[in-house]
C-alpha cells in the first residue's frame, strides 16, 4: 500500500486530526518544490518509516501528501494539487457567483473543477488503462452542463430585464446557493463515475489489498460529493447572508459601492476557510464494513471493517 495511505490511517481518523493536517498540507510554498525534491522525499519516507519524528521526515511527509497521488504513486500535476486550489479557484469562484456578462467565468471554473476531480480521483479503475471514450464524453458533458447551469442565474437576469423584484432577488441571491452545492457534487459524481462502475481497491488493517469493490467506489464518490457540496454551498451562502445583514446598516446604505468589494472578499475568505474543513469531513483512508461489500468479500477471514482510498 502507498505510504501516504498508511500515514492517513495513522494520523487522519478524527476530524480535528484531519483538519490540523490539512492546514499543514495546504501550505502553498510546497508548490515550489521540484519533482526531484518530491522523489527525494518519497525515498526518505520509504527508508525512514512514518514513525520517525525528525523535522526532515515530517516535512517529507507533508510534501508527499500534497504532491503525490496516494493511489498511483505518481506526482500530481502542479495546477491540480490541493495547495493551489485556493489561489487558482478563488477568482473563478468569485466571478461565477456575481452577475457577469456571458458564461466565460462559469466555463473556466467548471473546466478546472472537473480537472481537479479527475486528477485527485481514486485511480484504481484506470491505473493500467487509458481513460475510456465513455468517461471522456462524460467529463466534457459535465463541463458543458455545469457551465450552463452555473450561469443560469445571470442568464435569467440578462435575458429577462423586466423580471420582478422578488424573482430578481431569488435569481441573484438564493438560487446560487443550492445550485453551487448541487453542481459541486454533480461534477464529482460524473467525473469519478468509473469508480462505481469498475470498483476501487479495498485493504485490510495491515494495508494489504484484498480485492476491488464497486460498493467501496460508490461510497468514496458519495463522501467526496458531499464534501464538495459543503464547500461550494457554504461559500455561496455565507457571503449572501452577510450582505443581507450589511444592507440594513445605515453606513452601507449611504455607501452602496462598498457592497461589491465586501462580496468579493468575503467569498474568497469563506472559500479559503472551507477548503480544509470540507476536505476533513471524511477520512482519506475510509472504513467500510465487510457486510456492505460484494459477496466475494464475505468469505474473507478478516475483521468486520476494511479500508479504501477515498480520493479528493
């Protein structure tokens, strides 16, 4: 089993433990590390073991967790690593949640979102095979559908200029909240659908692979989809609530120009805070009961719980 999964199994089973770890992993300075430094860190971990507490080994763990795919062992593309999600996505998220002309911000955001989900998936199903034509079509379709749906509130406001005040408030403030949550979950479910179709590897408590399970793949997708819904839904909801409260203040009523920068800044801050929180909602090394798996696993002489890599 990949050392990254061993580390998650030992250090990431509680929410607070995962949250503390994610705050360290998301340090953007690690993006500057070269591939040679990443490979050196991996070699160090394989030689020293994860029980060492030396500062050099601790830094190697963080670099490995932030840059290496735990399922394939390959180095993740720089633009799709977890620590660059905030600097790359924040402008796109802000742009997609405010009135704009056209659908370009939504298109850029949904394209990057699909790429991030694919790069950080559980790659058991495609580790030794090229992505199937069906999966490629699904990814393209996801981007196209999500782009249109994401821009729907702005399209309504632009096309129907005589829309009533109540409908305008709904399209501008309320609709983006459930829409953002649903689209975040939808992208994960479609882009990573191969995991449910073909299954993902399942491990025992010692890290030994005991088979491939479609049930575990479905559970991994569901958990990741829920975490994305929490990330994007909260990012859309909190700034909207904040602005609703601020608009009642006399200072803001006298200075309405302050509303736009407050919206942008608060959206970026909430998005940044919710990234580690949403990543921590479920363990990276998830548990699943043997009884919940296929019949092939019922005859295994193992304890009641098995494990799987959830992906991100």
